[in-house]
C-alpha cells in the first residue's frame, strides 16, 4: 500500500506546487500595458508621460501658492485670504486624483478569446475533439441592429472576437476597448467606457484651475497697483511670478478649455472622438443619441460597469488546460467552441466547405503547440481563468460578448437595443 500511495502523494504535491507557483494574469498579460502594485493599477505603455502631466499641474500650482496666494492672505479682512490658499491646494489635489482615476484603471478592456469563435451556421456536426479538423475563414464583418439602425461590427484578429458596437482595438495598448474614445498621451491610457467620465472631469477641472489661478494673479497685481498708487505695468513688474502664471494659464486654458467644449458637444450628442472623426454622424443618423438629457445621464450618472478582467487572478494550471485541450472542451469565453486557429499560417476554408476539405493535423497546428509548450498555455489561458466546471458554452452566452452575467437581460445594453441579424463578408 505504501509503495502505491507514495507516488500518488508526490504527484499531488507536484500539482499543488504548480498551482501555488501559477503566475497571475497581469504577469502574463499580452497587451502593452504597464502594471503597478501587483496588478492593482493598470497604465498604458506611455505611462511616463503621466509624470510630465503631473509636473505641468503641480509646478504652476506651487508657484501660485508660494508667490501669490501667500501674499494675498493678508490682503483681505477676516482671514478671507486664507481661503484662496486652501481652495488652490484642494483644487490641485482634486485634479490629480481625477488624473490617476483616468490613467490607472481598466478603461474597458475586453478579454481576448483563447480560440476563434464558432462560425454561424454550425450545426454541431463537426467533432471538435478529433485530432484532425479543418480550419475555417470567419466573416470579417457582422451586422447588428442598434435602436433600429444597422451598424457593422468587425472581427479582431488579435483578440479573436467580434467587437461589440463602439468597440475598437487600440494599436498602442494592443487591446480591444469598449466605447473606445481615443488614446490620450497626456494621461498615458486609453479613454473608454470605464474612465471617460473621469477623463472629462479631469479636463474640465484643469480648465477651472487655470481660470482660478489666472483671476487671482490679476487680483494680486491690482492690489499692488492700488497699494503703491502706480500704473498696471509697474505693478506687473513687482510680481514676475504672477506675469508668468497669467501667460501660462492663458495658453493652457485654450487647450484644455477647447478640449472641454469639444467633449461637452460629444457628450450631448453621445459620440466618441473616434466616431466623430471617422463616421461624421451629422451626415447620417447617430444610433446612440437618445437625447441631450439622457446622454448626460449615461455619462455622468449611470453606474460604471465592473471590469471584465481580474488582473490579480491566478492563471489556470497547466494540467487543467491540457485536459481541456485533449477533451475538446476549450471554449471561447464569449462565442462558443474552438474551430481552428486563424493565425497559424495554414490555408483556411469557408464555412460549408469542410465536407470536401483535406483534414488538418491539429497536433501540428495550435493543439500540439498548446500541449507541448507550458508557457504558451499559461499565456493563452490568462484570459479565461474559469475552471472547467464553470466554463460557459455558446448556448448560455450573451451575443457579441456584451455582458458576462448569465442571468442578465442582454436585449438592452446601456439603453440600446442590440440585435445580431446576419454576418457578411467585407
């Protein structure tokens, strides 16, 4: 008995050690993001520009507090001058918090599929557990109806999924982002569904901070002019710091103020920057515009959806993935069964032609690679951390990966009625 139980115990110990040493999702993340605090903060690859943005905010605010606000503390009765300093410091800290909320959170990244989705028209007659399975060419475009208007959604070869409406793939971060607006180099992050609200609040608060500093610098100059009974030019010569801040905030307010007005227009019409420059909705009907009041409620008062990614979760173990691969139970997180790897360089065929196609050796394709290379399995599996018992199938999954709650009503997404009607080749 002992001779039989000892190897079994060692095997269990090895499996336990493998599970303990399994990397976390953020450690094998295939996007270009940079993580801090062990996956709690996620930034874009250009995160260094965030420090420049912080300097451009903190430096003039510090100059204002030291050379202007401190001098104005004694210029007003009943200690009202202290409030100028307090408001400046509080406004600056508030602006920096909004900057970090914009830059350090998941903007709405859609997890990559580990395998391409199941083509339309599949009747389940193909044995996916078979070693030899043909590969199929998926349609590049799909038509969906949004509020009665047909829009096209595109298949992403990198993420191996059909992008939901308003989703786009950021070439800088290398991720598909929901309600993609743009990639902002000043905050070092994509602006999408989960951080657009904070982005606009950051830009708008920066504009107000510029106006605040600009106004009180002129107040200080006027106070000097009245105290010394001189002209405005000589008074400006007494406080070069105020002159510098007036010029700096004047130029900066044109940039951030113009950006605030532009995005105010986008919010009122429910557009993104990407859509505004690419589609020009003023020439056709915008399917997402529900009226000015409803559009503002959606951006500023609607509940922010939870992240689709758990960056600190452990990657599933190698043995579990090997079992899934060998039993043909490798399911796409959103779309259904595995039908082939479209990026292996093999010739692909259209759906419906598989009955006449030559069989493809899956061991030589993605199957062999996934089983033989342990590291490759871990990387691919980082975006589908569910165990086998909880893995979801195409029958109970929402269309286009718009939601992850099996009990949710998927007929309405952010107030938009979305219905998939057909697929069409480009």
